[in-house]
């Protein structure tokens, strides 16, 4: 069943503050097999001009995960999670995320379209610092695979 | 480390290619670090029940890994101002020591004003493109 286009523009409440820790950045970089020193050594990050460890370019998915779940599990949207796949992903960074950042994420439904029996929902998450600075915008395309109608 | 300058670049410039290998433990590590515990990334029984050949790599593990072709070359990951990809084909990760290999190449496709360069990444597994429209914008020093 197609998703109601009235959900376009629906915005969810901001998440509680996510405190970016050095060990989480190190753990995430390690999981990516990435040994770049600016993810592990504060002096290396500072030599590049940053205040503390810098997070890898895709780290914002960790920060925005709880926010995105608000959409995925919204009972009114009624997505069947077992039929949802991740179609596209985009990050737009105003600046890198640093250890010590305190961030909130606000998600909204950016667009809904249907093609070939699938519903495609673009979820937009804006990541702000607690001082109100926009840090990153994260777009995730959720594809809800259609169920074949019995004939 | 000497950082790349905008004026060193030209359209068509190829970045150093790299190969990456995913084994089962890499999927488990990424699940733990990212918080994405979708069973199709670690449970072979469920993965095959839903029609996959095996457990598959997280799309975001692939995206987070292949960007190293850019960040290793650049020396400063903080210069990446946008990064997008489309997940076209899953990467099955067999229960073997060899795992799954991804071959990654990248080249400059466009130079913009304000010291920005656009880079296109190609990620291939078993002769199949696993990420499409994989585009990175970097903002460099002049």
C-alpha cells in the first residue's frame, strides 16, 4: 500500500544530546579498519587545525541513528521494517564532527515517491550543536519494497 | 604530511587505487560500533531465509570504507564537505578467511570555484559495481 504523501514535511522532536567521545570515534574508525592518526591521536588532529579528535566522514550515521528510528518505527507511517532497505545515503558537512561535540538531531520526511510498486522515503536529519550551529545534514533513502498483490 | 592543494589537481586525475577485504568479524565490529544490528548482517540463517546468498555487508560499512581512497590521499578527512552514494548491489560476505574483496578507484570529475573538487568513486566486488553515483566534494586550501 502506498504511503500517504501527507507525511511529507512531518518533523519529529529533536533527540536528546549525543555527547561525542574520543573512545567512540576510535572505536568507529577501528571498525572501518581506518588507522588515520587524526582519529586516534589528539595531537595529530590539532596539527590539522582541529580542536580535538575528528570523526570519520560517515560518523554522523551513529549520531542520527536514534533520530531516524523515530521515522522507521512511527506507528502512523506504518512501515514494514522487514521490507525496508537502505537505498541511498548523503552527508553534507558544514564542518567535521569533533570529540567533545554535544549534538542533537532533528529528522523530517523530506520526500515520498512511489515507483515500480516500491515506496521511497527520503529522511533528512539535521545535526546541530547545542549552541545552535548546523554541523551536518544527513539524507537517507528508505525503500519499502512492495508486496505483490494476489491476482 | 604535505596536504593536497587545489592547484595540484586537474579533471581526470586518478587517486591511488585500493583494495579492501571484509570478513565476518568486520561486519560484527561494524554492527557494534555503529549500533546497526540488523540480522541480515550477522545471522546466516535469517539472511538465507530472506533470499540472500549469505550475510551481507552494511551499506554504511562499505561507504565508510571506500571513502579511504579519498581521505588517505587527502591527509585530512575534515576537508570532505559532502559524500553521497546509492546502494546498488549487496556484498555477500562468506564464512571464509578470504572474505569479500572490494576494488576501489576514484578520479577528479570536476573542479569548482572556492577551491572545491568533485571526486567520483568506483567500488567493484566480483566485477559488479556495488555503489553507484558515489560522489565526494572536497574543499581544499588554495
